C-alpha cells in the first residue's frame, strides 16, 4: 500500500527504508523531515549523495573508500609506512582511525574466509596484501580481525601467506575491554584474558 | 511449543539488523533452527560461533513455526581454539558436516555425543584428527549408513580386516580383498577399536573412507557437494603433514 499520494515520495521512503537502522515507519519520518527542510537539509543531502556516488571509490592500494586514489591515508607522508593494519571492512578501518592510536597504513580485506558462506581466498584482497608486504616498506602486519571462528581462521591463513615475505605478523590482543567488569564477561573472554595476562 | 535443551551452535546467520537465525545441534531434538533476538549484541556475539556450547530455551507458537530461542553460554567455547589454526578448521568442518548431513528436527542424540567428544578432543592435537574421523563415522551410523566393520563381508571372518567395500560399507579381510585391492577403500585400524592404534596415513585413509560414504549416502542424494569446510580441513591437515 502506498505511504503517500505521490510516487516520488513513495520511492524516497522505499529507498530510505533500505538503509541500516531504518524501517518503513522511520523512513516515512525521515522523508517528511527532509521535505519539510528542503533548503537546509534535502538539497545539501542530495548534492552530497550525488558527489559521493560519483567521486568515492575504493583505494587501489588499501581498499579504503575515498575520493582520491591513493586515498588520504596512503598518500599521507606522516604515516608510518612500515606498519600495515589488516581489517575486514572499511567500518573497522574507521573504528581504528576514531581511536587515533594508530598512525600506520591499512589494508581492507573485503570480508573473511568463511567455509559456511563459501568465501574463499580468491574472493578477498589477499593477493594485494602479500604483494604489498613483498614490495613495500612494510615491516609489520597487524591483523585486526574479529575474534570469531571465521576471523581467526582468516588470521591464521594470512599469517601463513605473509610468512615468506619476512614481514612480522602480529594480531590485536584479546581480553577484558576498557571499562569491562569481569562479572559481565563471557567465559571465553575471561579465559583469553587470563592466558594473555602480563606483569602488573 | 516450548523446550529447553543442551546444544552446540552449528551456524549463525545475521537476520535483520540485530537478530540471527541460529542452527543448533541439540542433545535430544537433533538439529533445530531458531531466531535469536539481539544476536548482534556485544553480550551474545562471543558465543554465537560454530562449536559454542549453550543451553537453549526454545519457544514457538506452533511446531511448524520457526521459533525463537534464548541462549545461555556454557564454558569457554571456540575461543579456546583461536590459537590453534588446525583445530579451528576442524571445528568449522565438524559444524558444517553436521549442519549439512543431519535432517532438521529429527532426534540424533548420538550425533550430539559425537560432537561433544570431538569438542573435548580438540585440546589434544595428536588425537583429534582421528576423533574427527570417528565423529563422521558416528554421523553415518546415526543416519542409518553406518560402516559394518564387525566381520569380513566375503568370509565372515573377524581377523585382518583391512579394506571396506565402497558400495556396501562392509569390511573385507586382506585375503578376500587382495584381488580387488584397487577398487576397495582402505580401512584404518583405529576405526576397528581403541586398541587399533594410529599409524602414518591412517587419518587420511579414514577421511577418504567417511568422505566417500558421506558423499554417496548423505550429500549426494541431496545434490550437494561435501562442505567446503571439510575440503579445507583435509588441505590444511595435508599441508601440516597430519594426514
């Protein structure tokens, strides 16, 4: 059943409803908000969407999304080029950047090896990673992959593939999160934290 | 419909933004799928992994519906294997084979016990590949396609059983099978009993044996290949010189 009298508005609502976090009801509210604030919100949003659709592309080096190729991170001369942080998706790269604790380069795999989903090594950007490790200035590859069965299977596979390049392969620590209380942690996390304990 | 049961998670696929459809291998009800609300939460993600042991509380309006389940983790789960790439691959293969082979909502307590035994064995690197073969042999048994290794299909003798007929799954003695040795499958001694011992190449022969009958009797009739996870396991065991 159409949500409004106009097919254009229905199409807008239909498209908005496909976004993460949105359903038909919230899409209707968003469409209404946009239509009410046409000059301040709708036009700039349409222009931003158009510009992003036209200009944003994956970086041919690391796979991050940017309007430039190589991307701003790969082109930044102040970055530590001896470090490559390997992440599953661009969202993980953004999470690392938010923290500001890391100043090296990245490599976006584009997924994880998954036997269940039939995701094999050829479908990921693993060849590009090994080429970067062989040819570039990289000295260390940091595997920042999820602590899941697929994530760790991928990490072990990458460690094997990167070994001939001579690059040191490390992975992120697993254990108690900052602000985490033991009472609320699952058994697996507590056991991992206990195994990875260090002198206080 | 409402029940509570011990279970292993076989797979979890995202459903919507926060939920998941989780396949469980339950102790008394076999393979069961359920919707798990809040599966993307930080609390639940650690144990919605293949091989995680949980207590499941299932509820559905009617038995035909896909119900919802609340899961409570038991023990450390697959995180214990994160540092062991081979065991991790073995766990993924076992979950994929169980998920693909077992019919849904059909009680197979033996499959649950076999999965439980295999999960415990992953802590023993030298032993678990043989236990994995026994797990697959146990699955075949549960599904009604068990190997008949008690006596020779040709002579009825119980000594020197070294082959298996690829058609019937029955053991064949060395003397009776010698003329057909190229056509028969090799029977690793550890499948005959705990005292059989584990020799070089036995795990590979065992995987060839169970793989043949899984393909012939279980996955073939469903027009499906053996799970890629199992193929990966064999590749990795071969690369590690463990077959």
